């Protein structure tokens, strides 16, 4: 039986005991069907992982940490994804796959053609949901440091919040391909802007250009917003990051 990974928002100190929240207890007991004494791999989202054993009682559970260590480094090139808001499962898919592909930060942005409107309490609830998706994706893919997810911002405001030396915006109307980056040296960080269903307007692409974003295309086919985001990250990780490395 493979050792299950779980997220714990706690310090992973060898010899300590961590009380698990009710939703985690329910997941371990009723979904994974784990038993008392089974081994677990832990990660705290801050770059540490540990190993312990489950202590399962009738209504509660805890983990006794047997060992812990700093986890392997993150991707060699930090990537911030500026993702336009998309409906329901599409946005969740982008966030899930971005985590699996190693992005450092995700910035949801409101654009002219965004079909999803989130403000106030609805925005807060959605951010909580997205963070849980990030945790689940990290559990699955083996990451031990959670990416950050920023508050939802209007496009113009979001464009001013990144200081990445390489800033890119995907646009099917662009004349130059993303593949032209292959011969350029690895940058210290990258910001990637991807539009919504219907794409960014010409005005928005031009606005991004005034903030140092270079417009590039993924090729001759027009991709869905979620496909473009996933493909763009994968290309960057292949060219400059750790995709395909042992």
C-alpha cells in the first residue's frame, strides 16, 4: 500500500504530535479508509515534508511526526500566472494544472470579456475554494511548497504588481511565436498573462505592452483559454524550468 500524502498547516517537528482538522479526519477515515497506525507523508506548504503515523480515535485523529526535512527546491524559474477569470470548472482546471506544472504564484484577473463576476463575499469564498484545489493538487503531484494565490484584481492593477524581468501575454493575433524564447537565457522570473474566453481585446493587449508584456502566439490554432494557460506554462517549464528533468 502506498503512503498517502496530506497537507497540515503546522510546523513539522520530529517527535511532535499534530491534531488533524475534522475534514481531514473524515477524508482519511471515510474516503481513503485508512486504519490506525498507517504511515503518512506530511507537507506544510512552506517547503517542509515529514513522515509519521496516523493515530485514529473514534471521533478524532492525530499524527505523530517521526521525521522531517526541507523539501527539494522548487522550479528553477519562478512563474507567475495572470489568469483571466473563467467560469467554474475551467478556472479550477487552470489552477489545478498550474500547480502541477510548478507555478510559483497565481493571480486571478478581471478583464473586459471575463464572463465570471466575483466581488465581496463571493470572491472570498471562491479564493478559499481555489486554495483547497491548490492543496489537493500539491498532495497529488508531490509539491511541498504551496504557490500563492493573489486577490482578484482588475487587469490594469494586476499589470503593475509584477516585476518579473520577462513578461509575456498570449495573443493569437501576435506575429511572433512563443517558441522564439528557446534560444534566450533563463530569466530570474517570468510573468505569463492569459486572457478569458473570447480573448483579451486589442486595447488590453496594448495596455499589457505598456507594462512590458511581450505579445506572443502559441501557433496557428486558436486555443481555449484553459488550454492556452496550461500549454503556455508547459512550454516555459520545458524551455527554462524543470519539466522533463529527472
